[in-house]
C-alpha cells in the first residue's frame, strides 16, 4: 500500500523550501518501492544492510539509496558499490572503513555525521565533544581519506509529544551543523545537507532548517 496523495502533499511543502524527500522503505516490499519509483520518486532510505542488499538488484539502477540505520563497520563492504549517502556516521573507525571500501570500487561515498540530540540513550550519534574530536582525527588524516566526502549532519529527535523539546533538539543539531560549516568546512560548498525530520516531526524539522527529511509511515503506511 503506497500513499501517492501523501507524497504529493509532502512534495508541495518540501520542494519550495528546497528540502529533499527520502522515502523510507524499510520492511516494505520491492513492489511498493517500484510503485513510487514509477511516480517519479528516486531517493529511498533503508535501515538494514541485509534488506538493502536484497532489494537493490531487484530495482532500477538509478535509485539513490540512502543508508539511514546504524552501520556496523564489517558490513560496509556489502553496500559500498552502490550506496548514495550514508547518514549515520558516528565513529572515525566507521569513516575509515567506508573510505577503504569506497576505494575498492574507485568511488567517493558521501556521508553525514550523526549527532545525538534525543533524550533517549539508545539512539546513536556523537555528542558535541565527540563530534569535534572526530573532526580533529579527520583533519589530521585528510590525505588518506580521499574516497569519502562529508556532506553534512543527521540526527533523530526524541519520540515525545512535547513540541518545545523536539524543537530544542532540532535547533541544537542545526546550530552544530552551522558551526561546523562556518569553521571546519568553511568554503567547502558540498557541506550542505542537514538530514532531520521523520513522519511525526518533519514540519518542525523543516522550520528548524532541515534540508532532507526521512519519511516512512506517512508514505508507505504503518510498519507491521
Ligand atoms: C524508520 C526511520 C525513519 C522513518 O520513520 P517514520 O516515522 O516511519 O517516518 C526515519 N529515520 C530513521 C533513522 C529511521 O530509522
């Protein structure tokens, strides 16, 4: 079951603001993805390596696959040949592995750095101190990292109804993104992507400066 009216309504809100819609297709069959593809959707997000690896060969080659889940270093090799953007980089070790696997395919893989903004402890991502430590490693080893490109940042807000809380978390992520852009990535035009917002909170995320939203249930229906 796909919800094309929902997609059209989302695009009407997002496109004027220059925000990219990533359709999160995790747990949904390839036929649902194909149906949205036929209507013009090209950006799809998946959380699980195994599932992505099974779906990718069965679907059109020009789909832009976003890996939005927590990626283990030992699984990078399975998606390195085709992945478009890896959203959840939260360790320097993972960045190095992505670089290594991208080099094997003679390509540059775009990534986002994941910041922990939610109150829940289970969510992945770096705090501000870890982020700046990460950047120190990155800059020190820049010459060896020719096959990865840091495009921006990603984060997930708390699952709460408290709008002020969610707004504060998105604002924290936006501030972190802006400060990296103005310092460590000054003059680097490619550092332009802020991935925040899901079905329940994308409007707040866009109001707080998101440039990319990851939407699943509002497009594909609830996950079973
Ligand atoms: C599942 C998931 C989404 C989409 O969630 P919905 O609430 O279904 O829109 C977005 N981002 C991440 C990281 C996810 O795991």
